[in-house]
């Protein structure tokens, strides 16, 4: 598993390879019109058949978790306990390494939930929750991932950047820390913080990522609004400096098994257009529309680990 050295490592400066509405697509650009003519999603040995997913719904009667059946091209929402049903704005999801069926689900305000998926009951339950450390100012965490380092579980999570609700520039940042899922409340997170200076204030710099260590990640940037050439635009950034440009969609979820893997999956939160799912295998791209409603857009995905 290789990883390049192009990831930002300090708080001094950072310039994304995604430029506002002027992308430099490499190695290729996704043509959504052509892709969606072939809406079958092939199996791949490095990618799952099923994903646990979170929805960023705010109203308490709307679903919080679901299952994506990749081959079946459908989303089924799951029952959750009372604690999770009250959570406002779940934005990201990460499988916990070495703990089958256990995940960290992050709300946008930095409240982390340790949850377990019960396949038999088709239900997700919350073990514990903890408010994680965040800098002062506007917080909208849309990326969370876990990795093993020296046989210990680490978590990394990031503020998306872009603009705050008042339209002011909001710098992206990322925390990384060791974490103990067995004792989340007492877990003493000693987080390292990176703040990324960028002049691309329209970009949601960290819409999602898959992390392999503190400095090695595959991450997604996204933008939507009148500044775009299309309704939304997204970029997938790889450690070797390659970028895949995805027009017409606001990608908010990515999964890849290794930083140099030939295949990866993306999922979108396209608001009132619903959710789309993309599978990239080499230079072949497959996609399908999973939902046509805002209640079932995909804010975070993680492989089913049972």
C-alpha cells in the first residue's frame, strides 16, 4: 500500500488542486450523461457489496441510518434507538478497525457517536457519545475516518471549510488523535491540529475522506451554487497528486481500500435531486441513482464489517 507525499502537513499554507469552477481533471473527467446510461454496478474484490450510511436529516421523524445495496441499487433505512433519532445533522461515518459492526458516526458540531449495527434486527444503537475538540468559530464537520497505527485506533476528522451561514470565509481544519472505543467517555484525546490556509473560500475542502495514516488520505472537495459551471462540482484527490473531476454532483462520501487501489466508490448528497452512487474501476465508471428525495441523500458511507 503506497502513499505519496503530496498531502498537507502543516498549518502554514495549502493550495488545493481543485480550483473554483476551473478544474484541472486528471486522469479523467466523469461525463455523467454517458455514465448513467449504464447503471449496473459491477462487483469488485476490493469494494463492498453493502454500505452502512448516514443521512444528514434534521427533523426527528426522518431516517438517520440506512443500508446501500450496491448490486440491488437501492437504499433501505434502518431503525435506530432514541438517542440516535434525536441527533441533528449526522454528516460522516467511519468503520472502527478490528471491531465488526461498530462505527463512529459524527454530527456536524463534533459530537461523536459510537454505534453498532445489528444485522438481525436491522437496527443501529448508540453505545456512547462524546463532544470532540474543535477550534472556536463555525464548525461543520463532514469528514471522519479511522486507521490503525502501532495496533492502536486513531481517528481523524475535519471541518469542511467554505463559508459559514453568514457568508464569511471558514478555513478547513483537521484533527487527528488516538481513541479508545471501549471507553469513549474517558478517552483522553490528544489531538494534533492542522489548519489549511486557502483562498478558495467557495470550496468545501473536506467533503469526505478515507484516511490510511495521519498524512495519507484520499479526499473529496465539493462546491455548489451559482458560481459553478454546473449545478454542483466535485473533485477526488489522491496522494500521488491525481485528481478526478465529477461535474453535476455534490460528492459527500468516498470509500477506497488503499491509497493506490484501482477502484473506489463515491456517493452524493445532491439535495432535491437525491443520491447518486459511482463506482470507478480503472478508467471505467459506473453509476446509478439511489434516491430522488432529500431525505435519503448520502452524507457518509462505511463498509458493512460483519
